[in-house]
C-alpha cells in the first residue's frame, strides 16, 4: 500500500470531534490584539475550531502523517463574555486527494457563536519539516 493510500485508509466523511473551553482573559480580543473588548476573540475561536478538526482525525492517520491548515472561512456570529464555556464541533465532510474539508460550528452556553469551512492538507511530517528546515537555512 502506498504512503498516501495508507494515510487515507481510515479517513471517511463523518469523522467528528467536539472540544470545549471556558473563556478566560487570555482568549479575549483585547489580550490577543484583535479588538479592544473583553470578549472571546475571533482568533481564539479560529484556534478552537481548528483544534476540533485536528481532534476529529486523531487515531485515523498513520504515524508518519499529520495535517496542516490551508484555509478557514469563519463567521463569528455572537460575542461571548469571560467565564462562559464555548465548544466547537468539526465534521469531516469531504476528502479529495490530500485535501480534507471540514464543516465546523461553535456555541457558547446560550447560542451559536460561529461557523466555518476549514480545509486541511494531509502531509508526511518528515518531508514537510525538511522543507521548513531548508527555508530556515536560507534566512
């Protein structure tokens, strides 16, 4: 079996995962520099959404493979105050070669706060990091 076929063998549309956290000062727009308010920041929401996508693949990739983010199209729908729990659920909806597409939704304890389409690319870790090292050596 080829490396690419091996890395895809356990990937099927419908894989999903949900992650959650309680918003702290660390995740606010003011702290992250994405705004001036003490509310859950869009960059923090993006990170939670991508974490859900990564978690959906846990145990389904060969040990030599991982994914990297390629694109995320996010709608941040509602503000969430510090101290409130937020959760994101990602579902793998399409596999096209090494391109994986996820649909992600996020909620706080009151309402839906976000939705996204996330494209991640399946890569072989060692080859990817070798390219990164080559680039670092050019700087």
